[in-house]
C-alpha cells in the first residue's frame, strides 16, 4: 500500500485520502478535481495527524470561503473556561477554524483540549506561546527555543501555524528605511522584529526555515505564512514593506511545496476599497496561487466599535477576487478582548461576507440558500424564513418583539405589504388594505 506524509504528498501520488474525500463531499466537487488542486497548492487541507476530532475543510479560492475565529487568554483576561465557551459557540455558528492566540497561563492544556474536542481546524501563533512557555523576556529566548515551541504545537495536534518568516533582516531594513504611519501592527511581527533588533540576529524562523518545514512535513501542519508587514492603517496599504514581504513569502511558498508542505498566505490588514482587488491579484501572482487568508481587510480606520462591519465590507470584496479564508473581526477590535456577544457579531459579519463572495464567484450551490429564503418570503412562511436565516435566533426575536395585527404581515407595512398583496392579486383574490 502506498504511503504518504502530507495531504499534498498524497495528492501528488494520486492518493485520495479520507480527508480529501470528506472535503470533496462538502464542496460538492469531484474528488479527482480536488486532488489536482491540492497537488499544485491551490487548495490546502489543514489536517494534523494528531487532531483526532477534526472535521476536515479545504481552503482555496474556488471552494466555499472559510472563516476563522480568533480567541485565547492574555495576562489581563485569564478565563480559559470562557474561551472554551467561545469555542463551542463558534462551532455551533459554523466557523471552520479556531485560532488559539493564548499568551498566558496553561496554554498547552487549553491547546490540547482544543485538538481533542474541537472539530474545527485549529491554528496557533507559536511566537506568542514562546513568551508564556519560557516566562522570560523576549531577548532572552534563543532561536532554538523558538523552534522547540513550533515542534510542541505540531505534536499537540495544531492544523495550521502562523509563523512570521518573511520579516527577515532585508525586510526589516526596508521598513526602517521607508517608515510607516503605524509601523508594524502584527503582534507576532513586532515580537520577531524586536527580537532581531535586540539580539542583532536573523529571524530564527527564516534562518532555520528548513527545520520548520521538516516539522510541518512530519505532522502535516499547514504553514500559514504570517504577514508581519501587513498595513495597520489605510495610509500604509500597498507600500513597499508589504509588497517586499509578500515577494519573500512567494519564495518561501515555493520552498515549502518542494517539501510537500501545504501553505496559506496571510494578507492585509487595513486597505482602501479601491486597492483590494489589485492586492488579491498581486498575491496570487507572487505566491503562485496559494490560498490567501485575510484579516478584513478593514476599509476605514475611523469606526472603532464597528470594525466587524468595516472588515465584512473588505472581506466580501477580497473573497470575490480570490481570498479563500477570512479571519473574523469583532466590534471589540482595537479596543479589548471580545466577549461572547462580540464573537457572535464578528462571526455573523464574516459569514455574511463569505457567503456574499461565494455568490459573486459562482461557488456551486451558494445561490440555492438565497433562493430558498426568497421562496419562503414569497410564501410569507415565517418559520421557514427563521430556519433559513444566518442567525435564526435574532430573526425570530425581531419578529416576536413587534407582532402585527394580521399574521401574514409585519409591523412595517401591515396590510400594505407588497408580498401579501401580490399573492392575493395573482391568486384572483380581493386585495383588502384597510
């Protein structure tokens, strides 16, 4: 029997893994077609061999747009039980991925619980956990210790890792020479940059990239190449720092694929609407069509408290033009750790963006959902509308908070309801409006 190391290795050998077959069924796609996309890197199936609870998903621009939910504890908010409640809520609401960004406390216990119990793809950022795990100042952590945390996360069953490989000495030099309004806003990117500045050494993730690839190959971890230089404000979008790093990520993608390691490319950030489409095309060109994972993009800097909306606008445009994976943004972005309610608002906004993009790019079956909703509306089938709603609970609550005199109307239009009156007129009935 033919053996394989990673999903990409299997696809290149013509092996249809159980994970690939599961994704093909979810996507209503021919397995042979999906196999070709995985083999060439245009689709990734993050599936660590040590994640027994995983319900696999595919990430690629020709598939349904997936969404990721960030959570995790910090020194100021240390309630792991609350974060687990968020996980359960995110799963129930249809998120495909959970990123554990915990940077304080018993992070490994929480991470192992996630991979033991959660069916979503699990992602992490090892540089965050290095601070917690070693409990010492950043410049006291050695290059070897950073790599050891990457291996630990792989052993714990993490499906994809954000590793900031592209911020090497050359990229850092370009950043320092050109400057930015908001500098480096990536938390991981800022930590790697600061470590390089304090120690004078090369980025350990870049210097020892081949070792990272060996770890990823051993456990079938998908490498999510972090964008340390993603723009943190509209003014910094599409600048030389962002593009230089993206070019570096393209070369790192090629090297990963040579080792049969799957890759996702992370992208902006904050960006004016008119630059989003071009950025998606640049990414696809420089990174050889690897799946693109975007935070937003947030399309205006002046809406704190509403950044789930600013990011949904950008996310819908980005996914329509090639982004495959949207990282949700909550109303708490830039302000505090999100609550359960914040998380729900962020997930719904991201799901709206993802679904709108799937319709725009013609994903098979995407429009069927909308057609079913339209039929329920035409029939004034309220229960049908609730069951089809992206958030059934909220839709039902709105209806029940203001009940009309007549059950076939709502309190907006009453008997002047166009749907009601057209049904009556077309059915040969008297249209009563008083």
